[in-house]
């Protein structure tokens, strides 16, 4: 796995384009522009997330997504390509600040292995995908989220019965951890490689162990043990037995359990995201991937949404028959691109093929130009004669997408 923090593969490739003078070409300049504008227009997703998309060789492509992640979780990102030896797809992951500049956390130019990234700060994150120039590639992106630590007992992954913030001592204090119930004197284990920094006893926790995971800025707290097996200063490996579950300290009247906590320089934090064994799978893709890179149109008035759910903020409202390009599929939604470059999500059932014409229309003006884009400054593909009949395939703004008698399609002014 190629992970870079100083100079990313994306940056190296961009420098090569500039050195070769390709930034002075239309396609090269578009590639560099797409890298930044995609981040500015990143769409919102909720992890876990899965999509299958297509990058066409004739276009300077980039796709970016924003999502929220909680400290203590681990993000896993995988990308599969078709063909496997097709275009390199550069992947970058940033932490988005509330102010200042985004911080690049990890990068890769190809993913034979997953990227695994511990979330050290709760907040917004951004992922950008961008392929190299002039090569097509279909891809499937999967983003999952799970715990960054191993589970601290050998049994009882479903036996977390008391959680962070629960009331204690008639509400005088709050629970600063989670309680994991288990068999008396069953092992509690190291969640990660690390160092035992303290082994002692106190009134609340009874027999306790403090463990500092390798490379982390927090300490794990194991309490209510019946027996402590490790010693202060001892280095341990993930899975090593630290002690045995009990009910010492203020747990003498309760069933045997492990009180597990995490302490930072700022105090205790919720340990559940760090060890939560429940990992939700991403929703299956049910929208047809056969429509990737195809042009479709809306069946009725629909909302172009900022995220792939019906409660997300509409980017804009689209009239019936509006033409869109399909960039990717996720769940039963398509990520679509309008002719003006704006993107958003539309439910797959709200789109149909433009190959089925809306109706026939007659050209009423002599020498009506057919443009390759809905723009009068775009290149002219052909001029139509007055009275000629064409198929109306869809609309966008003041333009209609048509197909003439020679099956040549393009845009005409309404």
C-alpha cells in the first residue's frame, strides 16, 4: 500500500503534467481545475458508503465526497477497477477544519490493499478520486467504518450493558466508560500493542491496569479486575492477557464485568467508538450500472439532491425531461451531472433513457444550428433545414437535445 503524507501521488502526477507543458493544453488545464473544483463542490455521503462509477477518457474527471466521522473509529477505503490494469485513480483523504486549510491525511495512486485510517478527531472528512488523463476506467468505491481498537475481552462482545454518561451515585457523577459483562476470571486482553504504564488499586476501580497503545496519545483503563497479570513497564502485544474479569472496587455487589475507559490529557472520553464491534455494511447497489456514462432524462419534476437520501438538501429542482449524465450508482440512486457541470443525486426510478424520444418536432427556422453543448458558443455539429423533423430527446434551460434523421444528436435553441 502506497501511503504518502509529504508529496502525494496526485501531486507528483500534476507536476509531471506541468513539466511536460500539458497544463497549457485544454484537457490538461481542465484536469488541474477539476482537482480543485471537485473539492469545492464535494457532495455529502454517509458512511458506510458504496458506489460504482465510470471515468471517461475524453473528459477531465474528478469526484469528491464529504462525510462525518467520530474519533475512535477506523475508516477503511477500498477501490476496485475495471480493467484492473486500467487508469490509475489517485485517492486523497483530508480532514476538513472549521477554519483554515484542509489537512491531507493519506493518499494512494492505486489500491491493491485497503487504506485504513484511524480517526483521531471528530469532524468532517473529504475523499477525492481523480484518474489520470486519457484513460477510461470503471471503479467500485467502498468506505466502511469500524472500531480502531480490538475488543478488550475474549468473550462478551454483545455484553456491553452500561454506557458512557450513564448516571452514577444517584446522579452525582457520570459513568466515564463502558461496562462489559463476562464470566468471572475470564481474560481481559490488550486491544493493541502497547506498554503497561500503571498497575494499582483504587476505591472505585478496585484492581486496575493502565495501558498506553503504541503511537497513541491516550491511555486505556481496565477496572474491577479480580487479578492483574502484567507488570508496570511491560510491553504487550494485541491479544495478550492483562488480567482477569472480577468485581473489585465499588462493583462488589454487581455481576463480574470489565469497566473499560479511555483517558486523554483533557480527561475521559467515550470509549465505545474505539471498540464497538457492530460494523454496518454499505447498502447494496440496486441502480443499474449499465447506465454509467449514459445520458438519461427526468421522468417528472424532481429534486437534484446534495446527498443520496430523500431528506437531503435539494441542489436545484429539475423540470420534466431534463437531461443528465450518469457518473455513478449508489444504492438506488445515481450521481448525475447536469450539462452546466453541477452534480447531485437523483433516485434511479426518476430517470429514463433518452433513446426513447419524447416526441417529434419540426424545425421552424432556416439553418438552425445543432451544438455539441447547450451553449450558442459551442461547436456546431450540423445545420438543420426549416421544416425538417427531429426527435426531441430532452431539455436543459433554453436548449433541447435532439436527434436528426441520421441519428446525429446535439442541442438546438428552443
